[in-house]
C-alpha cells in the first residue's frame, strides 16, 4: 500500500480503492476478539481467503509487536489488528468502595478479599501521549493491512499517521451518529456492530446504553441489519456488518442489506486455533447441543420468543461496559446492583475486580460462574471445525445463498 497525505476527511481516492478492493476480496472477516484471538487463528483465516484479526485490546506496544510478528510469520496475506479506544475512567472512591462492598461476599466465599482499590488495567489508544505514540510507531514499522478501533476514535493524529504508513483504519460504530463521527475522522470503513454481537459493545459513550444488566435486549442498540441500513443512509463509507452472523446465509443477508463485508466472532470461538478456554468451550457446546435438541429454527421465532430462550445477556458487572455473554453469576450481581442502586465503576476499573473474582473462583474449581464467557445471541449455531475449514464453508454457503 502506498503512503498517503494526512488529511482527516475525506479519505483519499487511493485509500477508498484499497479498502474496496480488500473487502471485495475478503468479505468474511474474523472478529478481533480480545482474549480469544491468536496469531494462529488470524493466520489460518487469512490463508483461507478471509481477513484474520488480532484482538490486542489495550494499547500495549510490546504485545502488539510480538503478536503482529508471530502472525506475519504464519501468513503473507492481509490481516487486521484491533485496539481499545475508550475514554479514560473517572475514579470515585465512593463508587469504588460501594462496588467492592457488594462483591466482598463473593470473594469471601473463596477465602480471599476484594481488592482495596481498582486499577485501569488497559491503556487506551484514545489517550494522547507517549504510550499511544509508541504504539503508532510499532504499527508504522510492522504495517498490518488494517488497524481497527473499538469503543471510540483514537487520539488526534493517529489515523493520519497510520494512513501515512499505508495502513487502512476501521472503527466500530453502534449508531448512525457514531458512524458519522467515524467518517469525519477520516477512517476508511465502519464496523456496524448490532446488538446481537457477543462481547463488548463498541458504543462510544457507554452511559447512553442505559442499564443493560439482566436483559438480552435492554441495550438501545439496533439489530445488525437495521444498523447497516441506517448507517448506509448516514455515511458514504464501506460498512462491515457485525453481530449475530454465523453462516454464509447470514453473510449474504448482511451484504444484501448494504454491507461490503461481514465480521463474525462467536462463529470462530470453537475453532481449535482460538484461545477460548476449556470451560468457555464447554458452555458453548452445551448451547449448541441445546439448540439442536429443540429443533426449532430461530428464524421461525419472534423477538420475545428469542429473548426467552437466549442463553446470553448484557451485563456491565464484569468490566464496567455493556457486554454480551453467557449468563452466569456476574449477570445476577449486575441485576442486584441495579436493584440496590449501587453504581458500577467505569471501564476498565470494574474489570480489575471482575478478573480478580474470576481468578479466585477458578482457583477453587469454579471456572464458569464469574468468568467473562462472551458470546453472541446466536451462539447455539456455532460449529466446531478448524478455522480454514470454517472460512471455506462460509464462502461456499455464501455462494449458494447468492446464486
């Protein structure tokens, strides 16, 4: 890719052509799920003709360099790297202590104590300064084909520097308004994330999602296909549909709705190359078995019926941001906090306590009740096979669906 001048808007014709060519050649994207992606998974997807992705998460230059280098050793094809771009959390001693008091009985049950304070465990690419610049320098030197951002826009100047290095920039949006901000910032494509998506919603301001705990559909977000249609009316950028897409028929529907490509995450969680933990895998398998036993096509069910059988729900209790995962004790804690009027600390402060509690439970043989077992609403349709086979299967299904 050739370098371009640093103009924040609009993206140059060259970048637009590069983006369109990339998405045309690789309309199936493996989502950059932090904690679940590996260089082996990303490379396998890319080598099979999709766009593999690394979910680095926090803006960690050292880890980014290591993961990119490992992936580049495994594939010569394009791949994407993703980072969080969340607002710096505002810490309140009162909110922190109220939250930790609510969690204390859970820690006590595992013969330990809750943390005395909460740390911001992930650096953000939205924060200007030395760390973000080091990250940009690593990316400019290693030049992955695409860098994407979740939770918002990166710090001022980051997109321009990545463009100067010949790197395409994608940003997640959950509303047409966010999509417009992405376009004005000069990004090359919008990842339109619907409410069906597993893991963290990429909403710029998580307080706008309202109180999501305990309700699969409490989030104010649109469904994936509705969001794609609305975003297509709002911006003139390629759209990547994300959320609830599990097979080639789903991909075809997304493309027919106006998306240039489809991003699938939960669909890849059972691939052997994914870093999905044993307990997480087993819970997904249970939901797959349960879905097969019911024998009722989800397409025949209405929204209320789907909600009733949905094994996933949103919660902010794990990390401080709304995220969809398989229901467990953390969802119950989130509901209890809402009823008691206990405010959940901001992301990623809450995640510090959530990870500590999950580790304490796991040490006592419970790897499920408090874990972040992220999964999308269509988790029961997951398929267990090598990533390359899954990509080839998706491509074949897509071709059949589109005639």
